[in-house]
C-alpha cells in the first residue's frame, strides 16, 4: 500500500503511528506500535509493518513530533518512542481537518477476484471465499479480544477513549456483516454445484395435496 500524503507533507501512516503513541500516552518500541496498530486501527484502516513504522518514526523524529528514549529490556538495549507537545499539536490539527468531500473507496481484492473469475471452476472460488471467511473470523476474534482486554484494564472507562471504542464497535459490526455477506455470496456461487447449500438440508420432500373442489 502506498500511503497518501497529507497537506503537511507527511503520509497518513505517520499520523497513524503518532496516534497509536498518543492513544494511551505511552512509551513504546516500534514493534509495540505495530502490535497496538493491529489491535486498533488495523480493524478498520491498515496495520503497517515494523519496517514501515520505523520509517514513519524517523520522519516524525526529524520534525520533533516524537522523542526517543534508550532503555533496557532484560539484557537487551531497546529504544522507546513517545509523543512530544509539538507532535500532539500536529495530531490535533490533522484530526480536526475533516474534508467532507472525500470519496469513499472500498478496496476488496477477494471480491474483485471473484468478479473476475468468469468461467473458472466454482469450487476454486468457493475455496477462496472460505479462506477469506476464516481470516475474517480470526480478525473478529482479535477485535473482540481487544475490546475485552481494554475492559479488563479499565481503558474503556477513560472518557478520552470514548470515540476510539465507538470506532472499535463499528469495526466489530463491520466484521460481523462481512462474514454474513461473504457466506451469502459463497452460497449463491455454490448453487447447483456439489456444495449447493440447499443440499445441506436433509428433510423429506413431502408433497402438495390440493383440496378437491366440489361444484354445488
């Protein structure tokens, strides 16, 4: 993914990294930032790799928007990052700019490949959708775990986190909806094949007995 640039010249991913650091006012390593992103913005936007996180941290360091602190983890030296006042101010300004004319673009490679699969074996398409369902269910489990863990830590009681958890609930609803939609798509493609969902029902077919009309 090529991150879009903002009016400040920074990519959106830089603000994503800054926001993860600011969310709980923590000092985090690059790897911890990636993990936090997976369990938060990763449910509705994107989770960058550790190398990408480091690249954005270097940009933010050069602008004085984050600071770095040397620390020890056992016998290993580590680098922790934290937001600066300048970084927090820049993040607030960026968040407050809500361009209302942004076009909503949903990129769904599995749906695109399904649309392009004309003439292919339906079994192959069904298998692809099944794998996507498995991955989506895994993402849903992670989102539910994240919400539960936040409750255990008392983070959900922080009024400043209200919007964050409202968005997390939005992402959870979206994952439930994605599972439902993909299951229906899979069943529609499977119609008439050996995996036709109608064949899953094992019931006697019965018959229609119409009432005999007697003319008076």
